[in-house]
C-alpha cells in the first residue's frame, strides 16, 4: 500500500502491507499511536478525514474508521462533532513519561557529543534571542505600537496586495524594489544628509543582516573589527558569525576612542560605530573623532559601518549630519532601520554602500536570503512616498520629547543612586550608578522584571567599571513612568540591602 502522492498526512504509513499476521486497521492504528506518543503528532493536532486517509493509504474507508475508533477508545484521539478527529490534549497514563526519558542513554550521549562550529559556539551567548521584547516600561528600543497609524498601513496593504501584476508574488531583485530604494535614498538624504543614489541602497531585513553582509563582503575569516564598548551586543555577534574577531574599543563623552582603537588593532578591517547617538550611552561622536576615524580608514584600507538606528529622533541642538555624508573616499557603509521607528515585526532595514561595493553586497544579499519580503517593501514605499512616514515621525517626535522630559523630571527621585547620561536624542537614556556604589545592575534588572518593569543592565553591553541601567522612555505614559520608577527605586534599595547584608 503505497502512500498517495498527494497526501498531506505527516505520519509515515508506507509499507503497511509488510505487517505479517495483523489486519490493516491494526497496523494503521499502531502507526498513528506511535506518532502521537513520539510527538510527531502534537496534542490537539487535527487529523485528516477518514475519507482522505483511506484514499492516501489505499484501503477501504471502513478500515480507517476501525483504526480511528480504536484510538478513540484507547484515549489517543478525540472526536468533535462537526469538526473531525483530533489528537488528545494529554496522553493515556502509561505514555506520560517525558519523551527525553524514553530515549536510550546511548542516543542521548551521541546527541550531546555532536560537534559545533566555532561560530555556533560563539553565538551561544547571543542576548535575548528566544524571548520577544515586552511592551512595558522601560523596554529600550521598542516603539509604542499604539502610536502607529494601523488604519493607514492596512489600507495601503490591501491596496498593494490587490494591485495587478506579479511584482509582489514572484522572485524580486535582491537589492530591493526600485520604488522603495528611491524613497529611502530621498529620506536619508533629506533627514540625515547622506549622499547617495537609489542604486547604492540595499534593502535588508535588519541592522544585524546589514552588518553581517558587510563583514562577509569586506573581511576574511580571522580579520579584526572594532566595536564600541559598551555597545550593541547583537551586532558584535553578527560580526563573529561572519568570521571576524571583535576588538572592544572604549567610548567616552566624545564617542569611540579612535586612538585606543589604533593602539589595540591598527590593522582592523572594520569599525562598527553609532556616531549620532552612541548605543547605549547616548554620546555624540565629536567632529575631531569623526575625522580621525575616516583618516584611519584611508590609511589602513578599512571601512566603517555607521549604524544610525534612531537618527530621526533628535530633541535638542542642531541636527547631526551622518558620517557617510562626510566621507569622500567611499569608506562608510551607512545602515538605517524602519523596525525601530515603525514596528519591529516589519523587518525592513537598509544599507547605503559605496558605489564600487554595490555588486558585491547584492551578491551577498542574494546568497543570504534572495530578497526581503516584496509586498511589505511595496507597502513601505507607498507609506513613504505619500507622506505618512514624515507625518508619523513628526507626531512621534513630539510625543517622545514630552515623555523624555517627563521621565527626566520624575527620575530625579533616583538621583541618590543614579547619574543620567545624555538624553538629547533617540528613545532611551542610560544611567550609571553613583561612584562608590557597588550595585549589581543585573540583580536590579531581575528585581524590576519580577515586578513587571523592564530595564536593561548596563553590564549587558560590555560595561565593566561601573554598573548602571538603560531606560526606554518612548513607550511610557506619565502614570507608567511614575509607577515604573518607583519599582526601580525599590529594586535598587532591595539589592543594596542584600549586598550590605552579605558584606557585613
């Protein structure tokens, strides 16, 4: 009885004719029961109808009905009137041992000995990749979704999805839709003073993908890359995934310490920086440091990855031009993202690359995943062209500024323990514990999380000398800010009390 070529049933029921001494219904029953016990058929999974199963297995429908009836009687399957047959939510008592315990010791040992690549081992410490970010105070880098114009987006989505032609439904260009690349080039030039043509824009899914592509295109395995410390850890893992060795370079109030980078790794191939709003400390890279960084790239045939993750939000002082706009030698790869200014699930970002590197980046993007989702690119292009992005930025810039000022005012209550850094741009602010206060910032963050407030410990970003906390202020209302800061204050006091008790 060969399985029907068009079968949608996930259980292997081939070779049923080989079961000697058993009727067909008993063999079908045993195969399905084994699949349920092993987990191949998950609890509450819906089974195909008896008619479909009979057709797939090449047996009479009554034979399948008898098999399913036996499984119902044994407690493996439940039937719901008008809906069909489903795997039971829980197994019969004799089969409730954990699946892992049912495997042989030999098989488990063999699995534990499987060799991983050095890259896979290096990525084990990737922060926060299993848990989605929570939309609670004070989650950094998470825009408040309630401010996003969903009605406008849904209208554009419906319009683009019903547009005639196959532009969104077939394979597309790896560098992105022309309409979106034109929109991005115009937006970045107007808002961030970049200098580029649409042909230099590569549409990607995220900042991380842009950085990994840069690492693969511009460096060989074992090459060195500067990374700000404290800094954005996921990007450092992307560089490692591309085979580079990451060199932590300190930052201060003027941004990346270029002189320190030269001492630590003068022949590095790449430098990853956030010059407009250093992540997470909030510093602006000085003009002197910017020029020194560009001089280093020319002298050592190196490149800079400029991550302008929240450059659309600045509340005080003059607008800060991009490093890419200062670059006359094609040494800067500028990276921007819509995931942080619109909504994280969008998964659309971009890289602006020097003209001589465009073909190599397009090839790397093609190998990575072909292209970014085309329909979403079309919707975003319309969103930008029709002025909705500009309106959204104006609206959120005003609201974030109000929330920023409110947060800083209320945060004075924590002045005994925390020194807040610059908060002139972006969606977050970092705070260091006062000198002399030896407080475990991870313990404080854990205490806050238990009370429903998210703050990131500064040590998570590679800071070592003084601990601190990173607060996202854009998503918190006045009341949420007040209650959230009260919880943070209580958490700091609790950890200090524990530390004092341990030291006494």
